C-alpha cells in the first residue's frame, strides 16, 4: 500500500473477482466476510476446503500480491453475519504460519484428507499459537505451481539438493524391532533437517512408501527429490547392523553406501550413535554429488547456489590458484544474489585460507575485508551452521577474538552436531585457547563422523598441535607426518613435525625437514613465528620453539 496504493487496491479487487470468489463457488464454499486484506470462508467438507485452497493459490500465482492461507476444522457459532469460535482463531493463526503463496493446515485437517488430496505434506511440528492454550500440530501443503506442472501432478524437482529418507527396513524377523528401525529413520530426518544445506522431505511423505516396493526413480519423481536415502536394520544375537545407501533418484545409481554396527546395551545410545554416523558420513557425500551434478550444468543456467558450490570444490583442492578461482566464483554468487549468506562466508574463507596454511600474512586491508564479508554472512543468515562456523574461524583467526570464535562454533554445533568440519572448528579454538585435551576429544568425534572427509589433513594437524602442547612428542610427530603427507603445503604441521623430531633427538631428519620448510617459507625465523602465535594461548609453546631452535631455525 505504501509503494502503490491504487495498484494494490486494484490487484486485491481483481483477485477477489477473478480468483477468490469463483474458486470458492467451484468448491461449494461460502464467503463469510471479506476484510481489508483477507477473507474468511466456510466449507461443509474438509476436502473441499483444502482443494479450494490449493486451486486458489494456483490461480493467484500470477497476481502481484502474495496470499497466505490457513485451514482448520471445528465447531463454530454463526450469528448470521459472522462466525466465531476457536476453530476460526486457529485457522487465522495457521494462515500467519504459512509462507507467502503457501498453505498451512492443522493436524485435525491432515488426518481427514492426507490420502484424499493430491499434495505433499510437510510436518512443521507442534506450534504455539496466540490465544490457543495447547500447541497445534501444523502441516505445510506442498503442491506444484501452475507454471511448471508435472505430468503426474507430482511436485517439480528443485534445482537445490533435496532428499527423501525412506523408512529403514526391519530385517530382524522381530516385529518388536520395528520401533528401532522407525526411530533410526526419524532421527536421521531430524538431523538432516538441521544441516540447512538441502531440503529434507517430511516423515509423513517418505513413510508413505513403507512396506511397498517402489522404484527409486518413481519416488524421486513423486516427491520431487534428487536423492533418496534407504537402509535396513538387522539384529543377530547381541549385535545390530544398520546399512544405508544414498541413491541419485534420476538415474538410480548409488552415490554412497556404508554399514554401522553396535550392541543394544542401551538402545537409545545406539540409536543416537548410528544416526550421528549416518548423517556425518552422508553430508560430505551429498556435497560431492552436488558438485559433480552442477559441473554438468551450462554456465548460463548457474545461480548463486551453483557458483558457491563450484567455488567450494576449488577450495577443497587447497592451493593458491584454486583458492583464487573459488573467490571469483563466490563474488559471482554475491553479484547474482546479494543476500546469499553462504557466498559471503565462503568468500571470507578465501582470505582466511592463507592464515590457515601459512600463518598470519594478511595485510590490514585484507583482514578488514575478511571480517566484513564474514559479518555480512552472519547478518544474512545467523542460524545457518555453515555460516556460523565459517564466520567463527574468520573472527577468531583473522579478527583475533578467540572466545567469540569458540562461542559461535558451539552455536553451530547446537544446530548441527553431526558435522565433521564444525567439530574441527571447535578443536581449532580449543587448541588456540590452550585446551589440548578438549581439542583431542573434538577431533576424535569429527573423525568418527566422517573418516573420509577431504579435510582430514586438518584433523591430523589439530591432533599434532594438541599432543605437542601435552609434550607428547611421539604422538605429535605421528599426527604431523600424516597431516603433511595429505597436504605438504601445510606449514603449521611442518612446525610440529620438525620440533617433535628434534625433541626426540632425530636431528638429521629434523634438519632435513627444516630445509624442506625453508624452501616453502623462505625467511622463517623464531621471531616471525612468535608473531603468528601472538593471539594463541598454547601450552608448551617453549617446547615447540626449543625444538625448532635445536633443528637450526634462526632467531
């Protein structure tokens, strides 16, 4: 109204005459009243109400106005001019929970029409609503738009990654284990929903296929998803084995598969452990599959999400050339979508990468730009765990605020506790704050979640730093070797490697390792290294520096 009063009024009147009134009539409804910016409609059947809502939103899709619709059922009081009652109140509150152009229904409505209306139902859980004492179960109604209907009436497949988790099969021959296999599935759906990287189909939609033999390609088409996760639970004696496989719906090809074993001493602990293992292993596999899929898209069809994912694939190659290429892709994503938080967070990572690998070598201007991008990411989406951990590293490493960095890493874990990279971020800050025991626990959790994580060189590097703080030079040496083998251009791991060799009196090997490092980092001195550690609270820093001195590093 503020931008265009006359145009808005005209659009509202046109919506009434061309869509709302005729659609209500077509579905045997009665318009009780039209308000300044809305309407209240009564139906004799729930099915008519939901079908009318869907038809109305399809008809209103071309309007310049967006409408929300809520549907509830219940007793009403009709005074001849208006209708009243809790049912009306709940419908009004459901309307407020819907997305623009969307529909929300109550659990009572869902129970009546879930198998009688052609739509997909997204479980939004129990919601507290104003002026209603008990929480209301809410479902969002997902339906295909009029612009891109599928031949079968199924939802169009999104360009963004989407996944359906099918009910895991109980292969134990014991009906009492059914609750365990269903519980595993429920937990995986809940955990994946917290990741924010992809859309997860609600339980009630994916469980509709339970006990049926349906081709994965058909499920992908019917639910509008790119990936399907299926699995099974088998109990034999005192062992439980869970298998899981990720399938690309369009081709039916397997992207990833694994199995997880445990003993049912505490069934709930086992359920949590298996869920964490499946989700932790699944996240990087989904990212890799998405990166491969996007590689096949034509440049003119790329959007901000595509450019960002392409950039992240370059970042995983860990070299200056690919980091610069990634940065260019992130900037392209920001140009297309100035509100895309992950593009800002990833662009900030480009600057931080130099700190991660080579120590603090950024100019003041680069540091300021790194922090600026990080803060823009946080402003755009403060609830995305990816954004939180990326910003944590930027404000911690580059901005020098270690406590805030650790706090943000903890916030990210509170949202998504099954991310290897968030656990590694937490270990980084615990090391920098001089808590090596806690750092080791975090790294071990990260490795359990995703043993094939591309950033495993980071995990091994953090373990080497933790053990040298504990003056355990044998362990520090072993982990530093593994980190350098996986990523030779990783200077902090070289520092630990050389110091540990010297402290263990392997002087010839220590001097050879120092010569290698000096070719990578000419001009390295104890003084310059101390500048890099100016923010950290490392324990046994003297032991690290003393080892480097013994190997021949000049002051």
